[in-house]
């Protein structure tokens, strides 16, 4: 592969990566708002004396937010890992030509980050518990 062709492909891969990050960031912002909405709906419903059917509906809504959030965490991880794999494939196809130093570091990391995933899971589980515990347990004491 020629130097310029390799450079353009590498820049194209970084552009795709950034587009994926932008899309995931938009969904993540929406999910953070959804967590707040679930907790707020539960709080207001509790103040209004919601019945068991309402509690079940709100719990199902909070569960859907939890599952959507988990999906966003996994989707983000896929974007990062797939990008590292694509850069590794380009590096293999390049033969003697090296990737940029930033790309080489990224390929070596594998794109994966356990802490990012754990933080995301903890956030969404905590949001689910915030929305549902107050519905089903007396938290006034």
C-alpha cells in the first residue's frame, strides 16, 4: 500500500470513529435525561399516592431505561473495539508502512476500557434503583 493511500485510509477510519462517538454521545445524553425522568416520575407518583398498577408501570419504564442504558454502554464499547480492530487491519495491510503514533497506541490498547463499562453499568443500575426503591419501600424513615 502506498503512503498517501494509507494516510487517507487512516484518517477516514478516525473520521468514522468520531462519527460513532458523536452518535453514542447523543444517545448517552438522552439516556441520562431518561434516568432523571424515570426517577422524577416515580417521585411525583409517590407524592400523588400511586396505586400498585402505577408502581408496576413506573417500574417497567425504569427497567426499559436501564436496559437502554446497558445497550448504550455496550454499543460504545463496540465502536471503540471495532475501531481498534480496523486500525490493526490497516496496519497489517500496510506492510512496511507504519501507522501514526496515535493510531499505534490505540491499537495496542485494543480500544476496550473496563472502567468505562463498569461506570456506565453502575450509573444505570443506580438510576434504576433510585427510580424504583422509593416506589416499593418506605424510604421516609
